[in-house]
C-alpha cells in the first residue's frame, strides 16, 4: 500500500470514498494480462521455522496469481437504497467490513528447476472496478511461487510478491520476491510482462 511513496507517510483514500458519491456510479470492466516469463535465483524451500528443507533441494515451481477485489455491492462502495448522504454516513460503525473476492490463475509447473525456471505463460484475470481508475488502489495483486505439490495448510510458499494494482507499472518488470513475512530475498526476482486492458 505504501510502496508508491517510499514506505513513508500516508496514502489518501480514493476520491470516491472521500465524499464524492457521484464517482461510485461509474462501473468498468478490465482484464489483467500477466505473462510469467521466468524467475531468477529462487530460494530453497523453508519450513515453518524458516530453516531450509534439505530433503527438497530440487523443486518443481509454479506461479499462482491472485487478484483480491473488494465486493463493490457492499458499503462503503454501494449506497443504501434511497440514501443520498455522503459515504462517511452510510456505513454504521457496527456493520462489518465489505468482503472481498479472489480471482486466481496458475501456470504449469517447471520440473526439476527451482533456481532459474522458465514458464512463458500468459494468465488473464478479468475484474471490475467502481468509481474510476483511482479505485485500483483497492485491488491487490498477489503472486505466489509454489512447489508443485503445495499444500496450503502445511506448506509455506517459496516466495511472495504483493502490491496494489495501481502501483505496478505496465510492460516488462523484474518483481522482487519476498518470504511469507515479506522480508525481501536479496537476489530473487520474477520476470513478467504486465498489461491492463479495458473490456468492452
């Protein structure tokens, strides 16, 4: 969330959530096209204590891309029926936070290459936003590098990258990879091409 300003200061809410109710009437559909090209110097698998798993020194990595999107049908994104006041007054304090949706796509696994795997696969994730392009701040892109036999309950991902969709530049990018506590790996990167196009 704070990557765009050097991880310092604060980030304002989008204009549509600061009293501009008219902006919430706009709805648009888009497609995130992300080509996973390759990874460089992936770290070894680690267990829950952060120790390298020696028995699995050679892995079969794959990449999973998740888009976390707010449910635009709940407050504060949707005004209650017949209400006209500003957004600040439409969500009572006792009401729960709006739920989110997750859209997921995966590459195939690269066999026996956990150091510099090459995929060259394009993943397409459709999504919608309410309130204009500024609301991309609330859509989060999560990229997980996983072992082929990854078990969500028992295993840690090999590496992770997470950012608001508004912070990722279009075109070819080397994305820095992190561990599950978001500490950056020094030399590990994911080489991708990113495009966001409007859907008719």
